[in-house]
């Protein structure tokens, strides 16, 4: 079936029939179908659903041509779709991109075929899904300008999409580009430099964090070297007390591999953990703010005795007491113990600068900047005298507090002003608070 211009009444009748059919189908219970009928129905329904994006893109394109977003006060199609259809931002973005690349454009002189005409035709037939189409578009976004046969590339990708998964289509796309452009293009160092980055998400209730980003070629090469050694089946398995980490014989590694039920992703995670543990334990990372660059973990004595609860780190992280005890056993510098009142040991010194022990104690008791509303972790703070050193303040643990660079600079030792802050003692901790001058 090809596209055909219809009257508004014909279009609305077709839409009403579609609504009626989907309502009936959504209310029907397929429990009495035989197994062959279930399989056949899955295929038939999939073909029908795959055609829906073609109609969606056509409507979005007409909305653009009629200037609907501007008429309704929106900044563009994406904002209109988000507000009117309650779409997520990524859904609206993909819907707009689909309309621009896979919908017919109506011009005063006629119609213009879309950029991805073969992809649109395959979707109209129900042969490929929206995910297939998005993968094809993604391949073209990574395609270098030197590939001068886009129609050939699209034909290759659509043919693959009719028989394979979107993941396989992406692989076919990479291989096709290599064949169509065997010489390739020189990498762009500046673009690579800007694109690099890693992000660690917040910890969830299970204390795990999302992790992702874009690796430079050097970082990837180093990480792959780590994985090649430490992510082999059987190596560094935290669930296997006999799992080897170094110097295992071929027989020992083979036996450990038989006991290893981790996925590749899990093995790579454990390999990276081991490599970081080696780097931190080596002492080659030097110091940060006068302290060894190691995780400093704080727990109370009752948590230690009961082996329950959550320990904290100076960077604002959290980990189970079991993990904290295990880490403390491998390196005592990781460990700071508080009494039942959350107070560290008294470490008074007749010195201008706080000692490393005092800084660690403050890290454990105050966790970060003590200015109201500030969430800077302890590793981004300075040790501050509650009573200024020049005014007779002592460098004792009970006379010190933590303040980030921004709030440390706001404390005025000569007297309060409308813009300055002061330090006060509440209980066992110092607090940096706004002045009242």
C-alpha cells in the first residue's frame, strides 16, 4: 500500500476504526488460543503495531507544516508533544526526528519523499520496528561525509533490519561503512577531547550506583588491558573465597572458572574494583589535602560490634558495615571509629595546622562542610578554627570544624559584617553560620 491523499472525513473514519479495533483487542483475553494461534497472533499484532509510527510521524509533519506549535504558543514540536501527549523528552525528540526523516513533506509544488524513504516503506509494511528505524538513523549520524552512497547504505541496513535485531543492524552498519569507505577519515582529536567523560550516579537503596560515560582511546586501551587480565572467568570472584587474583596456575584458573557464574559485565566490574584496589594500596596516588589518597571509612563502635548499619566515606558515599570491615582489614588507614556519642578521639596539638589524624577525625564526625545547607563532602573542605588562631584559638579537635573553600573564605576573623560568617559550637561540632552584622 502506498500513501494516498484522502479527505479529512476519510482520515477521521480510518482513525475511528483503528480506535475501535484497538479498544476491542485490548479488552479481549487470549487465554483460549492454542499455542500456534498465540505465535501467529504475536506476529500479526507486531506487524500492526510497527505500522503505527508511520501514522504518528505523518501527523507530526503536518503539525509542523501548519505551524501548530507557534500558533499554540509552544517553542517547537518537541515542547508541544511533551505538553499535549505527556511524552518523555526522549520520546518527543525521537518522534520529531522520525517525522523529519521518515515522513512525506507537502510542498506547494507537490510532495517530497523523506530522507529515509526505504526505512519508511519497511515500517509501513510492518517489516521493521521503530527501534530498527532509530538504529538506522543512528548509523547515518556516525557515517563520515566520505561515504557518498547513502542510498546503498540504507538499502543494506533495511535489508538487515528485515531479518535481524536492532543490535545486529548496528553491527552491520559499522561493517558496511568500513566497506563503503575503506580508508576512513582521520580521527578528530579535539572532538574526542570534548566528548570524553565519566559520570557516577547517586547511590540507591541497595547502595549501588549507575556508572556511564564516553572513554577516550587511551582510557579504553588501559581498561581493556585490565579486563584482559583480571576479568577472565574465575578471576577476582567475590562470591568465591578460593578465586585467584594473581599467580594462578592454569589448572587452578580452570577450576575457578567452572565455579564462576558471573556475567561478563559483572566480571569486568570486579576486575575494575581489583585494579583500583591495587592502585590505592600502592601508595602511588600521593596525598589529597594532606592525607593519603585512600577511602576513609567511618563507623560507630556499636555498628562494629553488631556488624549492622551503614558506614560513610569522606566523599559522601555509603557502604555496608560488612564491606567496611572487609576494607578495614586490608588497610587500617581506611578506618575511623567513633564512640557511642559520635565523637572521635581527642587529638589536641599546639600547632598552627591541623594534623592528619585530626583531619581524619573531623571527616568522621562532621562528614562535610558545616555551613547550613552546604552538601560539600569532607574531601572538598578545609579545617577551620572555630576561634581564629590569631585570636588565641587552639588547634584542638574540639576547636576545629570543616568548611568548604567557598564558606571558609566568608569567615571574617576581624569582626562580623553583613556579608561575613561566624563559627559557633553546638554540642561537639563547630558550625559555620551567617553573621548577624
